[in-house]
C-alpha cells in the first residue's frame, strides 16, 4: 500500500490553532462559553463526519475529501477519499492522511482501538489503490491505521449492490462490530426479504462481527420489506448489543410500526441473535441517529421527529430534536422534544464528565431560543441526565452549515465537527463547495 502519511503545512497548522478562526463569546442560558470556529478544505467538497477523543487528550476527526488542493495535500485526483486528521487538545494538527481508490470512498465513523491505533468504517466504490477488492457498486470498507496515520490493513464486505457501513465499535472480547445497511435488491438472497415474491423497497440493518484483523466471524440481517437504516450501536454490560436507527417497515422483524419511519431499536446477543425489538414514534417521520448509555444502566437515543402524537407528546415545528430514554428491556422511560417552528435535528449524542450529554445537529428555527443566520446553522446543545437543556448554541453563516458529531475532551472543552458552505457571520472562510467545520466550545 502506498504510504500517504504527511504533516500539514505551516499555514494549516496556524489555521487550526487557537490564535486563528472566529471567536464567539456567548452566554448560553446557564453556561458562559467561548467558541472558536475553523473551516478546512480545498476547492471541492470536504467533510468531517465523526470525531473521537484520543488517549493523549486530543482528538481525531474522520470524513471524506474530494479536494486535492488547499489544505488537502498528497492527493492527485478529485475522487472522494476517506480523510483523517489528528489534532491536539488546542486544535493543532499533528498529522493528516487520506485513503481510497479512484472512485467514491467516504468514512462515516472512527474509533481509537485498545492498542492506541484507529479503526475507520464507511463505504467504498473503488477497487484499486488502497482498496483491494469490491464485490459490487458499493461495499462496507473498514480500515485500520496506526496512531501516526499509516495504513495497517483494510477489508471490504458486501454484495453486488450499494451496501454501506455507518458505525462501529471495538467489542469487549476482541474484534469489531460493524453496523450498516444491506442493499436487499442486489444481495443474492441475503437479508429478511429472501423470497422472490417479496419485493423489498430498501435495505436491512446489517451487523458484521470480525476478529481483531477484520476477518469475518458472523453476519446477521434485521428488518422488514421497506427501508431500515441503522446509525448507532453500543455494547451492554452483558456483552450484548443495542442498535438504533429508523424503519418504515411493518413486517418480518418489525412488530409495532407507529407510522412511516419510527425510531427502531433492536437488542442482539454477542452471537447476533435477535433478543428484542422496539418501535418508538408517531404517525409522521421519526429518525434515530445515535445512542448512548446512561449512568443508571439505561440508554438514551437522539434523532428528530415530525410527529406530535403516540410516543411524541409535543412538536414545535416542522421537525424537532427528539430524545428518548429507555430501559434494558426496551421500555420507554421518558421522551423530550427540543426545537422551534422550523427544522431542528440531532445527529449525535455523547456523554460528558458531569453525567450530562452533548448533542450535535443543525437548526433552521428563529424562535424558542434559537437564532439563525441563514438556511441550516450548526447546532450544539447540552442536556442533563433528565433531558433538561443546560445550554444550546447555533453557529453558522448565510448558507448551509451542519454538525454530525461532538465529543467532550479531557480538558472539558467540546469539539463538534461537520461541514459548512458559508463564508460570513460565524464562519471565517470557505475554500470550496463545502469545507470541513470544527467548532470548539470552552
């Protein structure tokens, strides 16, 4: 494999330091905060989709880059590649790298492994350069890189259709659990709609268990005859797994669909057997995006809802951030909506050191305590263990600004990542179509 490891130029190191970017001093409800905003990229599309705090107190961000100029170096074509950058706690870039082939390769999730290296999951449409094989139009692609950004190994998993990985974890007994979507229509009879007379409209949840080197141990599918999309996973104290996503199916594994898309949660054993499944939502579209444990042994899921009935008590507008807490048995404990009169959505949730949670997403609202500079603004909010908003902040310009993930570092600052098309108001610069966006809140 070609070694793409490099250090950013001096210009990029300076642009990532606390001496640059836009500072936003805010008093957000109960918390005084100082916010630093930076954008990174080239003349094409560049996004950070996942962020993970690292054992040295810094963080690592992963996503994809189409650019081969500007802040992106050692890349000659304009295909999409996995893009990874390691930062110190003070936003100094320590290294960056990109991985892929000559087609479309995009990372969705990154974790630091127990040996101090990193595993990254997404999808690939390539079958050359860093990508050894591709079974069809699009496969899960799992890569492991060293803690200095060198490629250690890579594996693909898929059939002839568009299969894509969305999230992963390192399991307690070794190896990885990969979660994503199986393209039923091109899977050669895999998945829950196996009979030819059953026409499948979308995909199934696909869970893949591997060993520490990415070799397949088992593979399981869950879902119905419509579209089932998993986006969050965690391992329980009993070494089982809970997968969170959304489904508009009402057959096969899905027993109680509330209407169109629901939050659909499943619990599976450490060998992939379905233990229970639960649907939460109303009669409109409700989509789960991420899951976390709580300190009392239960679980919390975030996403967005367009409903205002059944499990959803209230809705302030077109779509609200929706948060549910549920027990080990899958029973609803409480639910909360947060939003204004327009579209407000959550894309991630992460536990903080004070037993609260930080949520990242985007907002278009201009009421109920939300501000907006134009189209979608990046949204960061913090809630306590009972779902009460401690503070919230929107950051953006006149165009579209999204956040996809956020995490609290050891120094208690919050790092949120996403993408931006703006170059005004809170956004310091735009170098192309979309730039990767990093927001630090202290």
